[in-house]
C-alpha cells in the first residue's frame, strides 16, 4: 500500500495526484510527467486548467482541450521518452461518451442538442470528477503511453474524486432516475396522465413554471428520455473505471501542505484511499518552510521581527512534519518538498522539482 513511486521503471503505469486545493497538485503532476519522460517513458500529463504561467511552461493552450500537445523536454535531458500534455474538459469528454454509446446519429443529435445537456450536463454534481477518471480510462485503454499522470479536479472536497464512479452508478440505479424517466409530458409539452385531464393541470403548471420553470422541466425530461438507452453502457463503464483506479498498476500520490492544521485532512484522505482499496504511494508535504536555528541576538534590529517570523514558520512546519509521521503507519513514505522562492513555471524549474522529488524518494 505504501510502496514508493518508482519513476525510473515501467510501473506504475498510472499516477493520480490527489489532495486539497492550493497545495501544488498541478505543478507536481507536471513535474512528475516531465521526469518520467526524461527517464525514457512515453508519458501524458492530464491536468485541469493550470495557471497561465504553467500553461506557458508546458507550451499548451486551448488546443490541448481537443488533442494531446507535445512538450519539448529541456535541452540535455532528453533520454528517449516523449511528453504530451492535455487539458481536461468535462463537457468534451461527455460529448465523446455520447457519441460512443448512441446507436444512431439522430439519437446523438437529440442529446447534444438538448438545452438541459448544453447548459447543465457538464456541471452536474460529480460529473467533473467522473469525467476526469473517464478520460483517464479512455487513454489507458488506447495503450499509447507507458505512464499517465492525472491531476485531479480542484474541488473543495478532494474526496469527491474518489467517490465519483460510484456516485454515477448509484444515480443510474436510483429511484429518482426511475421517476425522472416517466413520461410526464405529452408531444405538445403539457403534463400528461391524470394531471393533464384534471382541473389541477393548469394551476400546477403555473406553480411549477414559477418555482422551477416548465421549460427546464421539459428539457430535463427530454434529456433523460433520450439518455435511457445509454444507461447500461454508462453503468458498465463506471464499473470499469473503478476497476482501473483499484488496479495495482495505479498509484495515488497524496499532496498536502505543511503545518499541524493540515494533519487531520491528510490522515482522513490517506485512510479513505486505503479503505477504498486504492494503492497509496508517497504522501508529499509540499512548500515546507526552511527551518532556522533560533538566535537570541540579532545585529540587524530592523530585521529582527522578520527573522523571528521565519524562525517561527520553520519551527511550525517542522513540528507538523514530526507529528504527521508519528501518526502515520511506520511504513508510510512521507516526502517533504521545500518552499521555493518562486513557483516553478519553466520546464527547467519543473525538471528540478521532479528530480528533487525523485532523489528524496530514493533516499527514504
């Protein structure tokens, strides 16, 4: 469960970088993909909307939403591996799934042209997270890369990513979906059945239109009716995605921030990974402030408060690392990466970050 991530060999084939927002997941994912390619493994980094400077470093733009863009490795570090990068887009992935599981062009256009699908489908709860692993599965089945590195969505609750496939399965099996699939409206868009023939029909429609919007309800009903023939395919696909995540060829790298305040979330996430039957690799404590030995006297009185703050930050982060290691199992690998003067936003800086990570991992 806590086997180190070996970027030098051909295993693992899938690296999933997880953690809360703002801890440097995207940057680390890019660095791991870069080092993997530099070690001779054809690699693909899939990421969600990286910062503008990181996009520039990887040389990717909007085109990466439609295709995988080659990344030029830093001079002198090319060792036979290729690195491609792609930007994950939930809606585009969803569109491809629709194309895969629809039997006719008419059915495909019926779904893609649905107003509810166009405006809401890419933003439904769990869809962003599920489409990330769906795209991961799609590329892994093609077998074009020796290693895939996935940067997980910037969700408020990182645990949502792990639960996304099961949430899709639960939704497809739910009673709520069965209710939604009932023929609520006739060909003219009016409530059918006992409501359509009763004196309550018009007041009920007016009430629903005022509270929710009748057109939205009609679009939703049409969406689910059109989607029904695809549910079995989606159901099976979600199960296969779950199987990939639990594969021995997939390792999860948990990224967290320094300090004692981060410890509860880190322990919770690590436990959930293991409880879900997923392979937890190294836990990375990122942006650790350097530790300074305290000095009782300062020759620079104007800088004294600044030095005291730096000493306090270093001591606080060091204390958090010691406590985290104490609370984790003895065999769990923990890697600390130091706070840099600036964000690594060039290929050379990303390469140094990845090589630093690998060196620290080998030293454990």
